[in-house]
C-alpha cells in the first residue's frame, strides 16, 4: 500500500464515520474522556500537547488486550515484537529497543506507575487489573528521564480502594489455552484497603516438535500483585504495590531456512524449511530443556502529600529484580552445531521526589530530583558439537539435509584424522557482560498561559551517569577444532621427525602400526598442552576474570511546546524537543586466548524533533480525532553489529532521519455502537555511515488498525460484537536489511555468503473477532458474561522474526507468528 492510498483509506474511514452524524440527536452519549498523567499532573488527553494514546481498562478488556504485542496493534507509531517474554522488541516511530546486553541502553522506556522497568529482559510483563495504559511518542527524555529517547509506555495499575469488589475471568481455547484472571479488593477500615490480583496463562506450542516433547512457541506465565492503600487524610496518601511474575515457557522455534528438519540418528527428513511447519531442534544443555525460566519482582511505594490548594509533593520509591535463563537452538537444526543460552540478572533501586505548583494563575510548574542505581549481567553460554562445527566451517556439512550422527562421526574421522578422537561433542564457551549505573537527574518544567487561548511549556532535564562496563569470557576445555590448523602441521612434523630418527637408528622404515602409535602419542601430548582456546570466544585473563572500565556521561535534554486553543474542543500544538541516549562501552573477547578484552565506545545518541499536532473532540463529544506530523534527525545512531568472534557490540551507524504522520479516531455512532481507527506512516532511513539508505529494522512504513464495539439487547439478554483488523506494510528484521553485501563469507565464522534477501515480512493483516452475551438483569450484587473469541480468524501465515543468532553464521532462522486461535471466556463480577 502506498502512502497516498493509505491516507485515502483513513480519510474515507473518517468520512464514513461522520456520515451518520446528522441522523443522531443531541442527547447521544459522548465517548469517555481519558485522563492521563504524561505531564506529571492529571489532564484530559485533549489538553496534552503531545502525541499520546491513552487506553482505558474497559477498552483493553473489550478488545482482548492482555500483553504488549496486542496493545501495540492499536497504538499508531508503536510496534512490539514478542519473540519470547525474555526477548521483546519495543519499537516507537521506527526506532527499536531490544538489546539484552547488560551494558546497553534502551530507547523506548517502559514504566509501571512511573517506575522504569526498561531493562529488556525484565520489561515484558503481563497487562492485567489496570486503570489504563499511556503511550507517549516522540522524545520524552525531559518528562520521563533515562532511555525515553523516542517514547515511553506507562502502565497504570489498579490501586486498592475502600470498597468491597471482586471479579474473575476464565478462558479456554485452542492449543490447550487456559487463562484465569482474578481480583479481590477489601477495605479494612475507613483509611486502609488491600487488593490482590493475579493471572495464570498457559498454552501449548503452535509449532510441532518433530522429535517429540513439548511443542514450540507456547506460553507459561503466572503473575500476582498485592497492593495496599493508606489515606490517613484527604491530603495524604500512600500506595504500596508488590508485583511478581514467573515465566516458564517451552522453547522458541528458531526454524532454519537452510537445513531440513531431520532425525539426527537416521538422517531421515521430517519436514520442510518453511517457518510454519514442524521443527526438529537439538536438545538443550546445562541440564535444561529448550525454553525460558524467568522471575520478575518489584516493590513500589507511591506517596502524595497535598500541602495546600497550590502545592503538592510526590514520591516514588522502588526496588526491582529479575532473573532469566533461556536456552535456545541457535542454528535451527537437530545436530548440535550451536546451542546457546542467555542468563540475565538485574536489580535496580530508584527514588524520585517531585514538587508541583498550580494555583490557577498564569504559571504552573513542577520540578524534581531522582536517583537510579542498577546492576546487571548477561551471560551467554555457547555449546558446540565440534564434529558438526568443524564440518560446517569447512563447508562440508551437507545442505540442505545434514548428515546423521553416525555419518557425521565417520566424516569427522576422515576429515580430522588423529585429531578426531579429541573433538568435543559438547564444547562450551561463556561470555558475560556486566553493567553498573548510578544516575542522578534534576528536571523542571513550566507552563505559562500567555492568553486564555495560548500557552507555552518549557522543560529541561540534566542527567549525570557514573557507569561501569565489564566483560569476561571463559572456555571449559580447550577446543581442538579451534587449534586444528596449528596442531595438524605440528603433529605431522613431529611424527616425521620420529620416523627419521627411527630410520637412522635401525636402518629400516617404521611400520604403519608404529607410526600410528607415534601419531596418537604426539596428538595426546599436543592436546594436553593446549591453552584454553575457544572457537568464537577467547577467554579473558585467568580464563574468566572480569575486566571492567569505568566511565561517566552527562547530558541535557529539553522541550519547548506551544499550544493554541482554537475552541474548547479543538487544540493545536507545535513542539521542539531533544532526546538523548547515553554513550555505551561494549566489551568483547581479544583475538588470542587470555588476552585483554577490547572495549568499543559508541558516542551518545541524540535526536532532535519537530512535531505539529491537532486534537479534537467534536460532534457533542462523540468524535475524538487526534493527528500529529513529525520529523527527526538522529546523530550517532547506535546499532548492534556482530564481531568476528560472534559477539554483539554497540557502534555508531552515523546519521539517520525519520518523518511521519499518526492519526487516531474514536467515534460513537450511537450509544451502543463505537468505531475506532488508527493509521501511522513512518519514513525512517539511515542517512550515512554503515547502513546508508537502509530502512530501520522492525519498522513498517504504514500500519493501520480498524475496529468497532457494537452492543444490542433483547428483553432478556445483552449482546456485543467486537471485530478488529490490523495491518502493516513490509518490515525488515535487521538494520542491514539482509543485503548480500553485509552477508558475505567470513573465514572461521560464515563459510558461505547469504545472497537471498528473505529476512523480511511482507505486508499482512490480522482479523480478530469477539462475540459475547450476558443477562440483561443479573442477580443482586453479581453479574456474569460469556464471550467467544477468535484471534487471526483467517489463519494468516506470517513471521515475527528472522535472522537471529544463526544469521551471524550465514544460516538465518525464522520464527512463525501465531496461527488462528479460538476460545471462550466466562466472566463473573461481584
């Protein structure tokens, strides 16, 4: 779809939405007004001079949104890739934030009640029992602080209230899907209340495991939240919120596009190379099957003290911790060429104090201080079957059907001769990144109502970071494969020397049996004397000592906004803002065993933006229509690239530009019929440097969502229908756009270049449908409902990721999106 056709489609939708208006009466109900706190105070969405999408809990429930990936479908300019709960990608206006290394910074901030949970491996949390979700697009560093370079998502959780309330929902569906949500809110006196809410969500995998065992791409999450509220007076209140989430999911189907799925013992082909068929992956390691085990916990204390009618003081205190271990088959075939894991840990402490002033005069403002401390580590163990790895690096591993294990052994014996018995079938190397950050922020923001119709807002934030980046690598046992090129000539030379000495001493040629004995002895002595050499990761000094570097970073971000009230229901604004991502120091293995690691610095990334927006509430409040156009200029755009040792480091890819348009409309046709639509156009391209002219990864040029909520009733029952359709244009999964010039053969890493540009997803759309009913009159104090749902109703085949770790070796893997899933939900409210 071209940008012109997409714009015409949205315009046509708006006209169709407006057409029936004249037939409605002036008494029709208006759509609900969303109140948000993006500018650190409660404001109607209409009055916030920024591109903000606010979604209420009722909307989330009606549309069936339970996680970030579903949420993003209805927020223009926002995309979320859910490879697994441990490896999400948050994309705002074309810019992706998904790095799992402990030293990386995020570009899109995720918050729970104002507390940053942005570290990638702990940010993907379940969305349940919420008040609303606020998504602010554009540089938000001034308002939200660190890592809000291009946007922020704030999850506002439901708090304990002084009322007795309870509800539950049970869902079952295809692939043995089962989900239970429950909440109980209990008042304990006039000033104290507690609330307990939880979710358990499980589903079998949708990609068949052709070797038996659990199918791939399943779900397994249990989450619990305890909150307590104490309000000793109208002027003073505290909320304590404790969250815990446990994820235990089967493995991700990293389906190879190079190798047929086979039985490793017989070599029999079991399926095809499409991303949607069954997968035959190698077993896990570290006494673990393929899959994820993750625990996330957090404790937040919110305090608010209203000093008088003009002054208020807010406090946010938080501690958060996560621990995640995910095992995956990085090459996507049944032979153990490369199996990998990621073990990530992190903990953070934060404290923020903010003072707000608003006496109803021309000037209002807020100012604050915050402290943030984080410690994180990410270990990546790699396990190689050196037989398969050796043949692969020599380009002798059959394509597309690799050898069976017995043939693999025989081929390795022939290829490596006397070294073959010493090839390790489970050689392991581990690299670990460490990051520590201590950060202090000071910020202030003021709004001046110049006239009753015109106001100016200006904000500034200063951030000072003291950081440490560390790196360590270790090798469990020396790799004969890695040293083979040096060992083989040395062994041959030693055996020849022995043979020469024997001939000189005896005058006869040595027998083949004697030469074999000499070869075995010399080989054993050479292998025993090997240093801890690795295939990809060379160990740091001491075979695993941590080497670290301290550095500091500081910078200023700002915003300047002008808002004009054309009327009480039409606002326009223009804003200029700067976002900033701190500089990054990435560690990687040295070129030789026990050498010092190398550290690469990527300068701080900045983005300057210009945005113009129009916000309207028309037709007696029945139509909400917001539109924004924007342009960005990035300097020192940070991206991750693979090194010759198989690692990932952050480097500057030069300049980049983006411009686009976002619009969102919500229209109430009648009190029982609502329609809504969003459209985003984003043109994000690299301007110079490494990827000049390329598109940003995970960034469609166009995305659309359409939907409606239609309710009707009989004398006894209420019915509703909620159809939604979401569509996006083509996306690439890497910044290199899978161009052949970036996929050339590399000795000892990628023996064959990848010349096929297939690591992308063409344009596609998803249709969802929800049908429900409930009694018109429920028993006193209770209500119930039944809803049937169908996600991806047309069973659209699409991929949600491609490339991955295997791409570094030239054997990209692909992850299939979810197929059609149908189920039913029963809700009970008290």
